[in-house]
C-alpha cells in the first residue's frame, strides 16, 4: 500500500496566521499552499496541515509536536519565541533524558516539546501522543494496535518508567515508533493533565485507492467511532482523516469544488468514485 501520513492541526480561524508564524521559526520550511480552509506547511520535509476551523475543539498537551533541535542555540531561540506569548509547561533545563528539554503551549494553544541531545538523531518534527487519565497505561496496547494495521511499522526505541519517576513502572515513559515510515511518539502518564485527545490534533492518511480507504476505515474504527467527512476516532482517542489522494486536486478545481464539498459533507467513509463524479 502507498499512502502518506501527516498531522493536521485545528485552529479557530487562525490557521493562516499560525502557518506563517511556524514558517518563520524554522529555516528549512515552506508554506506549500494556502486557502480559506487550510494551510499546508512543510518543516524539514514533514508536511503539516493547518485547518482553519471554529472553536469546537481546543488543543491540549495530550497531543504535541516534538522538535529535535540540532543545537543549544536553536532550542533556546525556540523557547524564547514560543514563551513570549505562550505558556511554559516544563521549563527549559537539563534533564536526565536530555541535555536540554522544554514543553510549551504556543500562543494558539498548540503544544510543542523541544528536545536537544547531540547523541540522539531523529526526524526534526514528530507528533507525540500522551495517554493519561482513563487512557493511562494503554500506550503499549496502542503500539501493538497501530503496528498491526500499518505495513512497514515497528518500534525504534521504548523506555519504561523507573521507580524514581513516581509513575507505574509497567507504563511507557517514551516510545519512538514508525507506521508506514511515519515516525511518532507515544507515552503514558498517571499524573493529572488537562484535556484529552480530541480532533484538534489528527493524523491524515492519503490513500490511492478505495480499497485502502476501506482497509484503514475498518481497521482504525475497531472499538472506536466513525465520524463524518472521512474522520475516524480510534479506541485510544486519536483522530484520523482517511482521504483519497485525489481530493486535493478535486477541491482545487474552482468549478468542481462546490459539488465535491457538498458530496463530501454527506459522507462518513469517503467514496472516491462519487467524489470524482460530483
């Protein structure tokens, strides 16, 4: 199967502004496209979709973007800029797992984890999902679930909590996994945190065929819930958008786009043929 996976971030009418702000922070980045509905940003070749939506869903620390900084200067610069109008969740400092680390909420409410350790080479940007509250302790089951669905998937690194962490030692402190060559982080926390996973941070799967859409829709919705317009929430609370790769071209056609959108809004699982023929 050949599909592309990337994060989608939900903003209350601030997607274009947020995309320009993030673009200004990272040297190897570009705004690929933008319109009234979405802005598409690439940071170090990682595609990120910013959705210009409403106030229905608010970002919280359950889902964040994890940035692998290449120098102390970079992590300090990002920390200073993010915290000007944002909020510190974990102060920039040296910790036993990193030479420098910080966790912040930016001025739009989106969470970022900033990490610098010269001995760890990872992709620049990775989504990170925290399983806490009723989800605490489920990270390992989530890893098994995702790696069973996606081909070419596995675990790069996994670390459990120690007794010194004041957490449950069977819980995962950090897991670096990949699903179809897309890197992401999952971990547990038994501590109290605000919010839970919601649609403010989702993962998009672009599919070439209807068979792929059917496969991911049925697989990811097991014990989860099916939504509208190609959205699925899995059993762990992570939201997915399962869409045909051709959708971008369809909604870019000014004459065809209104009909495509009307069709799409009435669908749960998306039907490629119906959208193409709209």
